C-alpha cells in the first residue's frame, strides 16, 4: 500500500520513523512518501521536503515566516494529489497537519492522525475539524480519551511511543566520558530545545546556572537539527561540552537535568533522571499563549500525573536564582530527590509498556486491508 506521512519537529520525525518501521513488518509492499526528517528517510521511501524548512516557534516567529509555511502546505497538498496514497498519516504538528487533513479528506483520501494535537491544552475548537476530517485518531495519553469522549468522538489509545523510542539499557559511563572528552565530575544535562529561537531564549540562562555549580559538569544535549554555531558564541571560553544526537545516553549518566518544555520532560522522567522544567520565549508569544492555554501545567510529566511532580519555571519565573534553588534540592536533598523518583515510577506505570508503534501500525494496516 501507499502511505503519505507528514511530520514536523524532531519528535515527529522520530515517532513517524518508528511507525514506518512497524508498518513494513505488516505490509511487505509498503511504499512511503513523506514530509519529515532524516530518521524517516532511513526507513526508505521518498523525503519530499525536510521539516526543518518550517520549524518555527511562537506566534511572532510563525507570523514572520507565514509565506514560507503556506508555500510548504501548498506543496504538500499538490504532492498528495499527484501521489494518490491509500492513506494520509499525520503526526502531531496541528497548525500544519490540520490543513492537510481538510484537503486530503475533501479529495477523498483516508486520513489517520497519529499522536493527537494537544487540543485539550488550547484551541479546543480544533476538535470539530478533527471530527470532520480525520477518519482515525490514535492517542498516546490516557486522559485524552476522556477529552474526546466529551465531544462524542471515538479514538484509539495505543500507548506512548516514547517508550518504544527510549533504549533503557545501561551504557558504560567510562566509555561515554572518553567519547565526549568529559572529566570525572558528576553530570548535569542541559536540554535547551530543538529550535534556534528556543536556544536563544533559554540557553544563556542555563549557562549562568552552570557557573554556580563548579563541582558538577554541565553537558548540553544538542538536537541533530541544530548547527554548532548556534551554541558556540555562548560556550566560548567555557568548560561546556556538546553531545549531539545522543540525548538518551547523556541522560542515563546524568545526576539531574534542566529541561525546556516538550517531549523531553517525559523522556527524562522515563529515564529516571530528576529534573526541573523551564521555558522562555518572546514576550508577545508568551502573553498570547497565557490567554489561550487551558491547562495548569506545561510539562507532560505534570499533565499526565495531574499534579506538580516537577517544578516549572516559565517566562519571568525562569531566573538564575529560581533554577539554582531547585537544582540544589534535586542534587543535594535525598528526601526531595527520592520523592520525585518515586513519582516517576508511578508515571511509568500510567503510561504502560512498549508497543505503541506496532499497535498503531497493525490497526492502520488491517483497516486498510479490509
């Protein structure tokens, strides 16, 4: 069968690639054409455009690049029409993908959505578009089922694909230190985001925090989509190392992590690393988002647990002082640290086991074959 897949951002590329791998195990004749990233490309098929071309964040950034975004949407629509797939599979990334969903539905293509947009957090009105244009929705958080039930829309809960993506096997710390030229100090991981704008707003503050903890070694988890030049001006003459495209192994060897919001907060918790969450954007985007967002937390850890398991320092609260105070507790207060780790164990129970990619692929293949 012919599959057309659209995914934006690094996490979408990762989960879409695992879904493609699973689809191939059910469908030996699978053909893929996709708007996505390099991980998807490794699974075979045709990468028609890289998601990095539309990787913008915040209302202001999106507005400034709107012509480029609309151009890419138009391109994907035309490409789908010419390819004539058996199904269009959309992966998260709602601003882009819901436009594709409407087009594909109107052209008579089956439309499946893997990893629901976070419409329970904001823009809940998007549920009506999903009901109208999406034939199957695959959700990855248990609480999403109750949200969609309120709108009389049946969804498939398949578990969380992060559990498939994360390799929890231990690795040798001596080899890891040698590979990245690290010293013997305990490691604190810094995850400043996967977009250039995120780095500009968050990374300088993280570096100031690092200066307050000379007894630890701070190491940056750098997303593969980012050039070294983005970090170089900030880490020049500082003893800060970059680890590219190996975040999970870095986290396995870290005592704690400073994480920007997003999927990374959940990945860090699954790997059992005590963390704090911080996020800063441009002021206009922040105030617009504050008016629109309808949830109490921004980290997926707290959202899944429906409680403040990890501290969140957002915008004006993201100060060196606040982060330092929290990091001290995480690193040096055993009771505080162990309570957080105990909550992480409960989180992993709620998320369930591995197999989301396989479960989703099986449902997709069988529904199309029938």
